[in-house]
């Protein structure tokens, strides 16, 4: 089964999916077995791996570690060409549609396409939208683009709809790593009501309550990353999964 079809199945059967984001710069290989055993027991639906700034080229090594201990799909969430590897199951082929930097709309994609084709990696065409979060994020700085203002819901809706009309398979609303505020619930609600394609929401989600609000607002997939970089929080992975799935099922009844 293709990864995109698997995600559609998760959405259909569980109401909403839980994606756990791994930043290679902040992951300790020595703790792999413990961490992924917890993820296996807790109902994580897929791993995203990547980041805006990856100093060491060891994404492949981390994915090999994941596959030693887990059968959960691994999806690249790349911040650059150096993060593309055939060890993954799929790649979010991101187009930064909230910005106007041509390098992140099509430029880097042209460079990546031959490599992705050569390693026969499944692509999931994804419209990536940075949303103002109250703090300057790494993604904003590295991409050289301004986020959509926090209170400009109509711009977010129009941008996401344009992405759908361009044939993108998913839209990713991103507050960014280290965000002070999550993507506004009213914006999530407006975008998801308008679109016919799945919507991912991430950035600044540090509690089950925050994850629940995103699903109630219509998010099909919720991404949590920074919160689980701290070992003390690993015990909450199962709770996040339970909240996301249960809320999704209730919402879709």
C-alpha cells in the first residue's frame, strides 16, 4: 500500500491521525529502542523526519534505526536536498505556497526530482503554509519568506484553495518550530471546511488539549515534534494519540 493511501485509511478509520516529527539534530540514537517501543505501543500513525536546519547528514542512519524497532511508516519532511534518502517510505514534496520565494515554490524541486525518481521514492505533493505564531521560527528565517498573518484567515483559505486547485494532495498549516502560538482554531476550521483534501496542522502543540482543539476544528492530521524531544514527556505520547483518534471519531460521527 502506498503511504498516501495508508494515510487516507488512517483518516477514514480513526477520524484523524497522529504524526510524530523527529528532528535529526535533536535525536539520540542511543535511546532509539526505548523511544520507538513507546511509539509502537501508543498508536503513532507515522513519523515525519527532517527539519529546516540539519547540521549532520545522518537522516538515513536514523531511519535505519527506526526500522529496526518499528514498522510505522517514515515520511521525509525535508528542509533541503541533503535530507532526501531512499531509506524513507515517502516524502512530503513540499511547495511553500504561503511565500513568494521561487526557490521554495519550484526551484529546489527541479533539483530534487531526478534524485527522487532515481531512488523510486513515493511523493506526496503538499502545500506548505507558514502561519504567524508570535515568534520568528527557523522555517521562516531559512526560507526567507513571511508567514501568513495570524488574523488573516481569508488569505489562508484562498492560499490553501489555490493549492488544491493546483492539484496538491495535502495542505500543511505550520506555526513552526518554537512557535509561541499554534495555528488559530478559526483558521483551521475555515480551511478544512473549504477544502476537499486532507489538512495537516503542526507547530507549538504541547498538550493533548491543544491537539484536541485542532481536530475539533477539522484537522485531519496533527503533528507534534518539539514536545517529545524531552524524555520526560515520552509518557504522554499515548495520551496524545488517544485524544487525537477519539476526537476524530467523535467529530466524524
